[in-house]
C-alpha cells in the first residue's frame, strides 16, 4: 500500500513541481496548474484524466478509481484510492501521466523519459 507521503515524494520529484495548499489540501503543480491533490484524509488523491477515459478506468478497477459525483463530473479529473495502488512504481506511472497532461509542452519535450 502506498501512502500520502509516497505521493508527495514522487510528485515533488517530477520536474518543476511545487506543492501548495488549496482548499485545505496539498496540491501539486507544474506550470502553475494542479496535476495532483491529496484528499484531506490522505486516503485518496485526485489526478488529471481525460473525461473520455474515466468510465473505462473506473469499470476496470472500481476499487482503485472513482469520481466524486457532483464535483468531478465536468472536469478532467479522477480519484485514486491509495490503498488500492499496488506499489510506488504504479503510483509513479499514475503521477507521471497526470504531470504530462498538465505540464507545458516545452517542459514535457525537455523530459522525454517521462513520456
């Protein structure tokens, strides 16, 4: 099982990432935009996810992925239960994918190892 501290460590290891509190929760940003956030109970995180991909991810792994109905419906955002993430390698893949969707193109091009 991964922890909130694992999320923080991996997120902050990504290029030009910063942490900032918003809505009382830690958020992780690149280029001033949020790519991940920890829930206030540290049991889940939110990450960027194309809306057209969410239903498939949730259907394939409902213990791991979910959305907060009424909150995430119209945003390209997905929630991840940390207890369902297998290990830090899987967590890194999830966070890198979200980072790539958010980072400026020049930054993603400068870090092809993350794409």
